[in-house]
C-alpha cells in the first residue's frame, strides 16, 4: 500500500487592529507500507510539522488556529517489474541507411 496524508489548516495573525486569516495546504511524501515496512507515524508527524514551520519561516507571523481537513489516502501499490523477454532482430535484418 501507499499512504499519503493531505491536510488543510487555518492560520491567523494580528495586523494592526485587524486579524488576517489564510489557509494552508500540506501533503506528505508517500510511504510504502508492506509486510517488511510498517507505517512510520513519527515520520508523518515530523513531515507535517516541518511543512508548517516552513510555511511560517518566511516571517509571516501566522499562527496555526485550526486543522480544517485531514485526509489519509491509502492506495494499492504495484511496483513495475519486468516479466518477459522480447528478442531484438539480428543486425542483418535492420534497415540499411
């Protein structure tokens, strides 16, 4: 399986005598979950925290006020693999230029 998290959050900050609101959208890198690989919850939390920190690192001053959407997407994963041999023509059968 392949697991991805998508989250939307609301941020706000005080601007003079008003409060400014903005939405942020975050997506994690896919995690492959199989018999030999379990789901790494700590990696998920660290990646989301890093995304929020990166959102604020540009000096925006926004504060996370609410998570408005949190989706855990689980899809089937079938890696591509070769399964047959296709012979190529002999040199003498190639077109002459």
